[in-house]
C-alpha cells in the first residue's frame, strides 16, 4: 500500500541531497511535441530553459528518451493498433523523420548524454536502462520532460517499482492539459510520499553541492 491519501508529503528534497549516484532521465523532449503536429505540447517551450539547466548540471549523467512511433498501425497489435489508427498522421510512415529528433538545445548535449529510443511510454520495458543504471551504481533518478500524465508518469511508476529514489523536477515537466498535469502532482504528493520527491530545478541544482 502507498501512503494514506490524507498525508500530503511536503514538496522539496525531504530525503536530503542528491548524493553521488544519480542520473537525469529526460523524457521525450522531441521536435514532434515542440512543433505544430497533432501531438503538439504547447508548454514544452516554456519548460525548456529549466530542462536545459538540469542537463547542463551534468550532461554525462543525462539519459534522453525518444518516443518512436510505429511505422503503421498494422505493424503493432492490441490497443496500440487502435491508437495508431487514431493518430495515423504521427506514424513513422507519414511523419517527417526529423521531427523524431530531440529539440536542438538538448541535442547538442548528446553525447556525452545518452539517447534511448523506445516504442512505448515506459523507458524501462524492453530496454537495458535498468541494467545499465544498476551497473553504474545509480540509485536516484531525477525526471523531467513530457508529458506529465503519459510518458513521464510511465517513467516515474517504473522507477518506483524498481526501487529508485525518484525526484520529479516540477518546473521541468509539461503537459498539454492543465487539469491532468495538476492532478498528477497531487497524486505524487498524496500517494507516493515515501518514494517520490517533487522539487523545482533550482532546489535540485543546489542539492547537488550539499
């Protein structure tokens, strides 16, 4: 069971400094969400400066994920087929390949930052991410990116299940819907207080030097 819903965890890094075994997991900050497509997330440009600030803190500790759509709806099964039938304009068959790339202000940091491509919301399933982080002794994941209640949520829940300390950079994540973005913040603070910390980038940056 998670924390009782009436016990709201304080915002901030209430479990101390970052320590020396953290990575920054930056979720899907790609041109196809930043530009005028059917998946446009208008907030992305607004949070970009804070995401850049986190990356510049330690580019070599950053893992960028990219969501890579299916080529066509017929190439996938289950509800993903229905999903890509709805979003046919965003399939790889129709999408400009350049739109899959990271936003240029972030792409210039890779390398030394690593780029991980994924065909689903979660960066953990079907990838070497967890194995590689474990091999490097990582125990803390700082999460930024898009969208708050979709791929960011999948990254957070997966990290919780795997036992990482999870820090969400509240001013470096974005959505295209205010109501669900706000709702996710409330859920993290009210139900995951022992496993998730929420803090602004300025506090995260300051915590590195403690």
